[in-house]
C-alpha cells in the first residue's frame, strides 16, 4: 500500500480526494490535516464519511508527514503549498498540489493574478503542469505535480487537438465557460455564494481577469510553439457540480468539414481513457460526468463562418480537481492510470 497524506482535508477538493482514495486499490489514507478540525473525525465535517476507516484530523507537522506518508496531496488555499513543499520534497516524498501554487511558470504572472509573491521560484520551474492526456511521460517521472485548474482543464482538453495541429488562429479563441457553485470552495462563505443569491440566477464573473486565463494561454503556447491571447469568460450557474466550456476559434488552414473535425479529435484522444469524443453532432451534458474523472467533448464545424465550435464538460471536483489528482498520483507511482477512477457518473 502507498500511505497518503491530504493536507487541507476539510475543503471540497480535500473531501473529494478522500472519496476517491477511500476505494483506491493501492492508496491508504494515513494522514489528514485540517487545522479547524484538529482531533476530530472528518465525518464530523462530512457525515458522508461515517463508517469509513479514516484517521482523525491533525494540524500539519513535517515530522508527522515523514512518519506517516509516502505521498502527499496539498489541498490548502493558494499560497499554502509553497510554504511547505520544499520540506516535503527534501524528505523524499512526492507531492501533488491541487490549488494553483505551481501552475504558472512565470512568478511575476503568478503574483499579478494571485496577488501574492511566489516564494519558491525554483520549484515553480521544476513542477510539471499535470494534464495526463498531454504530459503523461513527464508526470511519470515528476516529484512535484501542479494539478491544473478546473476551467483550464476543460478548456485545454477541448481545444488541444486543434492548437497542437495548428488548425486554428490562436488569437481568435473565445472560451465561454460555466461552472457549478462548488468551484468557489467551502471555507470562504460570502454573499455571492448564498443560495438566495445563486439560485434561479446566471452571471458572468472575472471578466478579462480570471486566474485561469494565463494558465490556459501558457499551455496553448506550449502545445503550439506560438503565443496565444484568448478571451475567456467564466459564468456561475446554480448547480453544485460541473463545467461546460463552449470554445470558438477561426481556422487557419482550410475550413474543416464536420466529419474531418471529428476525425481529428477521435484520433487525438484514441488512447485517452478519460476523454470521450462524442459521435459527430452530439453535444455533451455536464450531468453525464458528475462524480467522475471523465471529460466529454462535442465537435461542430461552422463552415459558413470558417469557425469551429467545441464543447467540453467535466466535473469541476473530479477531472477538474480530485479525480485528475488521483490520475496523476497513479502515474507518479507507476500504477494503472485508471486505478480507482472508473466509476460511471451519478445520474440523474
């Protein structure tokens, strides 16, 4: 068994990690960190874990990490991982950071979007931006993986085949994305997140300023060797889970037929277990990936306008956070990539 620690276990992403790892065939949850719930069972925070064999929550200690863990997930808020990553890695323990501390390679860009200085620029260089479908071999040999953001994961997977193949104008990309309320996290209750504020409503937020914008552009630059400038607008919808990204781009080469566009996607993801390209003409539904690590993609070619329209859906807590983290954990430990992750969606 691989003994696992989850630092920041009481947030939504931490709880989702527990849910996945509780049925994992190799991982054993040995250490749960939650300063607010020290000495308590995690089932007091999430009664859904009643009956599970889980350790009590503790405060963070590097000595306890060394004693109890072979692998660590950090799920604290942004800024939390960079404060402890070096001592964990120096202890010879691999780790995945689920929040954003190690996603952006430029510390100045990180400070601009996250409003805090990056204190570990050398580790920032080392960290692998861990989308398995695009960086599988790098992830396998990494000791520090940066789990991608939820919007970024959905958007990047939706457009990666066209970006890598040079089929679209990088400056023409528009991503119109919608997310459930759980994406805001659990610890910071605010008026915009209240039921009465979100229910029966639908709004854009972070227009031109969302933190996942530079993350998406960074990966598109890496895939293409070019320089992407995208328009990304997220929206909040009154559902618990899920992301749907509708992505538009203008062709740079000849206008593709719907059949040709679909063939590009089917070939690109033919070996990607968790990315399912739907039949030509079909559109994905967020509910169909709820509670899973799957991404469903629909393709359409608007030949009249010389544009493609790609739609992708993921569970923001699954492929957008904990599910993808477990997928990366599997790769980093030489396990079957799908271990503990093959359950179908909860539907309806």
